């Protein structure tokens, strides 16, 4: 659930992640202790003020992302990245499952040198551990301008849990997160 918060509050940090459809990531990150808000949006393209239809065309260069506002005293950026690499396939270039196109690419947009260093470190560790059968293709870039998605995309899974895509795609990713990261689940979602 998204809470109304001061996104500029000095104790909050921001993580911007793209791993396929933003509905999947949003549903997971909303359930984490220490996360104050999750906003679905678009980043990394050339068009100003993109909308869903233009992003889905694949012509704008934007990725579907989530902006995660979190308290680093409650959940670390590394924890958020470890979750990210469990709930999507970082070895597929420009697609996740049946979702194809650059808008579904695996990408981490960093907001500081520290975040960039942590992201590169996590990828290097995962590559070294050979967890995946293929190479990680996740892009790591400095955060560009980020545009919030339309209101109907916000809190999508919470509002439409019975919708076909939510049942077939979002729910299994949420279950995978819940099974592996039980200690990070917010009390309201236990």
C-alpha cells in the first residue's frame, strides 16, 4: 500500500528499479518493512512526459520502473537489490516472460555513487556465484528524469488481484519473494 509521505524527507532514500512489468515489482516492494512508498513509472527514454501507450510502443526508450522510497535504517539498499534479482530474470535482454520490448529491460537507476558501487558489487557477486545459467544483462545507470505512471497503474495488484495477468504473473513473483524474504515482510502483510 502506498502511503502519503514526504518523498524529500532526509531519512528516506530512493531506489529506482526496472525488471519487467512495474506491477510485479510494485506488489513486492510495497510489502517490505521500511518501505514508505512505491511509485510505478517510466525512466531512461528520450520523450518528455511519456504515457503508457507511448512507452508500450517501444519507441520512447523508457523502461517501466518502480521508485522505492525506503528507510535505510530498516531495510538496506543491498536488501532491495537482492530481492530484485530474485523476483525477475536478469539474464534476458528486453523481456520478462511474455512481456517483450526495451520497456521491460532489467535496469537499476542509481541515485548516488554508493548505490552504483553496491549495484555493481551485487552483480559481480551473483556472476561469481553462477546462480543463473546466463550472464546478467541488467543495466546500471545514473538515474535520469523519472516520470510517474498514470494513476490507474499505481497499487495495481492490490486493486486487481483477480485480474488474469495479476494471478498468472504478479502473484507467483510475490509468492517467491514471500518464501525467500520472510524476515523483510512488513507486519501489515504477514
